[in-house]
């Protein structure tokens, strides 16, 4: 399924952004409007694990692919900006296509 760390980073990036949306649009309204805090606890943990995984994979991919420091910083910033990993993924897709060329 995953050929390399770059593929894993792209998948985790999408999952991290999706978990952020779930947290913001579903779990937080459940907590603050309908007084159901369990959703935030569950989705928050999932989002946190995905966030840490994304940062860790970004470091590993940066080392493996010899990224410039500025690209690594962009990867980190994209994890903090809402849906930033979706936008950063276009750069990763280009790199993955070049990496997979025969």
C-alpha cells in the first residue's frame, strides 16, 4: 500500500486535515451546543496523534529527500494552518511523481 515515507506523509496529511474538520465542524458543536464533550475527547486524541505523526514523517521525509530547510518549515506551518496540509500536498505530489519516475 505505502511504497515510501513520502506516500505515508501525503496520506497522513489528508487524514490530519480531515480530523481537524471533524473536530471543528462536528465535535466542537456537539460539545458546546449539545453538551456532549466525549466527541471532542475522541476526535481530539485522533487529531493529536495524526498531527504528531505528520510532523514526525515530515522530519523523516526531509532527511530522506534532502529537503531545503524552508520546505521543512513550510511542512510544519501547513500542519498548524487549517487545511494547510491539503495545500502543501500539491508540492508533495510533484515530488512523489519525480521520485517514482523509472
